[in-house]
């Protein structure tokens, strides 16, 4: 469903320092933004913030960055984190296409991708957030050993993503085709996940670890 434009959203966000409206100026400076050396975890496509606010509330010693395109959803993320009194979350309105322009090498320690657009047409596959084109971008700023946690309701996207991660040198650490029944204890449900699960849709989930690429010895 198309979101109606909320003209008041951007002014409300602009008044709060937890909204980073100039992320391209902060590349390499995120520890300064948070004021500490805690690990930085990023959610790509955060919706209205149920997932990121719950996660940040449980883990005060981790810094979180929530990225989405629409002010209309991010303003609700901001309200949630303020209601909880959280200081370890920043929100960014931007196209994820430009994600590699806001982080420096080794600046991020975990990535969450929850229910991204599956882009089912073959001609659109490269827009998937798990596509090798995006994984290459992530590899430019994540630390060796960083995990990407990926959830989707889409069977085809999940099957293709297993190949994408493998092709780009990510090691598969965990996989389930039914998260609800898997017994995975660290799961935090998103708004979409609750909706899909209520319809009986099985949620696919995987954890993929980035392995440091080693150069070849010269002969």
C-alpha cells in the first residue's frame, strides 16, 4: 500500500539529533556520532522500527543505524526510540543503493535485512539487497567475521540469496525455511513478520558470515 505523504515528518525528524539527514558527510565518523567505540549494527529497510527499537533496548552496548527511504516510516522509528529513551540508535532516510557512500572500511559489525523487496522479474534481480551487486558494496565496509542476518517470506528470493551469499564468499552459519518452528531463540519479529505469520506464511531465515578475502602468494 502506498504511503500518504506526511509533510510534518521531515521537520519533526530534523529537530532530533538522532536523525542523520546528511549521512554522506559522516563516512568514517560514526563513532564520533555515537560518542563511543561500541560495535555498529545496521538494519537495511527498517519499516516502522519494531525490530530495531526492540533490539537496541536489549543491547545498550551496541550502536544501531536504521535505514529506510521514507520519512513517513522513519518518523515512527524515531518516536519509538524516544519513547523507550534509547540513545544508541540513529535513523537515516536514503536510497540503500548508496550504502557504500556512508561507511568506511571495517566500520560496521552486523547487517540485518528483513523482508526486502523480492524484485521477482529477472531484469530487476540486481535490485535485491542480497544480490552480489549489493553484497560487494557491503564487503567494502563490514569487518571480517561480520554476519548478515536475512529474513524473507519469499521462497524464490531466499533460494537465490543462498547462491548469492555463497558466490560472494559468505559462509552460511544458519538456515531455516520455517523460522516460527525452528526454535531460533534470538528472533525478534518485525511488523511484516507478524502479519505474514498470522496468514500462515513460513518465514525463511539465514545467517551468513563474511570471511576476510586472502590474497594469493606470488610464485
